[in-house]
C-alpha cells in the first residue's frame, strides 16, 4: 500500500504539529494541517487526501464542528477515510459517525494517540476501508446496556468477541487475542448476530451494527 495522504484538523497548534510529526514519522504524507471545520472541508476539496484525522470539537463554538465536517466529508467524498478524535467518550457522536456506510471510518479517544502503534494501526485500518471504534466507547456501551435484553442474552465470551469486533479486529486477530480457533470465533460471531437479530443481508457490516445496537438503546 502506498503512503497515505493525510489532512490533520485540530485547533490546538501544539497537538496539530505533534500529530503531523507523528504521522510523517509513521510513513504518512501530511498534505495539510488546519484548525477549524471550514478549513477542513476546503482542504479535502483542494488537497484530496486519502484520510482525514479530525478533532470533534473545533472553533468557533468548540462543540461538534469537527464531527459535522466529518459527516459532510462522508457524504461528499465517500472515498476519503475519516478518523475522528475525541477528548471524552461521546456515544451520540459515535452513533452519528457510524450511521449509514461504516467503511473507512473510525472514532478514537485522544489518549489513544499516545499509543502510537495502536493509533497508526487504526489509521491504516480506516484507510483500507475498515472501521475503528475505541475500546473505551465499547466498554461504556456495555456498562450502560447491561440490563438490555439483547446484551443479557450474550455469553461472557460473546461479549469479549463483540468488543474486539468493535475495535475492527479480523476473525484471525480475535482468535489470536482470545487464544481460540478461528472456527470458534466464527461460531461466537454467528451467535451474536442471531441474538441481536441482525439480518444476513447486512453481510460484513453486521460487525459494526452489532455495536451500534447498543449505541442506539
């Protein structure tokens, strides 16, 4: 895979420069670094990056400008992968971001950037058309939904598998993490889909829909 072209959107100059340097050192080509949502949209239109890394909160109101810009990008330029960073777990933002086509999209906490390997892996994953959802988001979803009937039906092992699915792990990656066979993983995933009543027509995207069901409850 050739070096991905990245636009960084972050209003903090220090963090923006730090992210840009980190990405360059990891082999990415940073084509632009901007500080607000409008500049981000102009950058995508003019620079045509492969991936956008954007903070949720940016000027002028520091509420959800980054997320809004990310949603516009998903609509206008679906070929551009988007990785959104947030200071805190915001389930509503994750729900909006993952609504519709879930290919090439990610949502991570900013703390995850400190783990360079994890951050770079997530960026490569979304650039390749996969998904990346922060484990802390998954954990809070599980905690809030513990009394929900669909979750109550899952076994502890199925919950483990679902958490790793939400992180974007492949079946092989889940098998390696849990030290089980890929066949066992496939059986657990099939059980999850069945208990959450996810239709077969959803194919691979059922992996993300399984998590979104919790976000919506």
